[in-house]
C-alpha cells in the first residue's frame, strides 16, 4: 500500500478500519440472530429447513459485511480512495476474521483437552450429562487430521476473498457506480453457502488414503 498508494494515508488506520467493519457486521449479525430466535420465523417445510437457513444466513452475512465495509469507507476513511488502499482494507477485514477463528479454535481445543480428563474437580454431573459430554469428546477427538487443514485453507481463501470484495466496494467510490456494492454482497453470500467444501474434503481424504497405502507398502518392504 505504501508503494502504490498515497503517502499521506496511514496504512494502519485502513487496516483497523477493515477490522472494525468485520466486528460491526458480526455484532449486528449476532443481534439479528437473537431477534430472529425470539420472534420466530414463518413455518418452513422440514425438507426445506436446511436450505432456507443456509440461504437466509448467507444473505445476512453478505449484506451486513459489505454494508459495514461501505460505511467505514463512507463515514470514517473518507480520504481512502485508491485501489491499493482497498486491498489493505480487505486484509484488515479478512485478518480480523482469521484471528477470531483462530482464537475460538484454540479455546475450544483447550476446553476439550481439559474435559478429556473428566469434569472439573468437585463438580458432579448426572448420567445423561456425562453421556452427552462423552459423545462430544468422542466426536472431537475422532476428527481426522484433514479437518484443521481444511479450516486453514478456508481462512486463506477467506482473506483472499475479503481483499477482492474490498476492491469491489472501493470501486463504488472510485467510479460512482453503486452496482459494485450489491455485486460484492452477492459474491459474499454465495461464498457462505454450505457444501462448497465437499469436493476439497474428498480430495484431502483421497490424499490421506494414498499416504496410508504408501506407508503400508513401505512397511512390507
């Protein structure tokens, strides 16, 4: 950014603006989710519930995150009007999401590690709670090694997508064409749709099988 952008704009401020846009969008999304939980939704046939939930969540994420990015550029980073600075804004947004996901993952891993030795000292749980806890622990520790690898790939792609979306939103201000904002919303919503990682999961599982076969042949030799 310092090489291709204007020298009078602080890159750190742009990066923090990207992080702020992510935090604001997540705060609104959380409040909206709680409101929907309290008010309820129209009855949806059971066979459409998963699809309807995925579509609604994807639309909400796309609209809120890109509106937050637009608002940061419109009301705070008013002097940030270049393609290169849009890249930095996207890095800040995607970086904030990666940091948040990483912290949550570490906390979850530490929690599962502590519970693996049993419930906290002095705390007794019933048979039903213990059975539920055992099921959760079994599911967590039986997860294949591809899962964290896939999560890392997702975060890298998320940062790349965030950079691209930030440049789209920036073009609203550079060209005066508002169409770039709904385009960014649509792309972000499509990314959030479930099932897009299934082919990649299958590839990773196939690679794991190949590695195991190679190790087996090596032992036989």
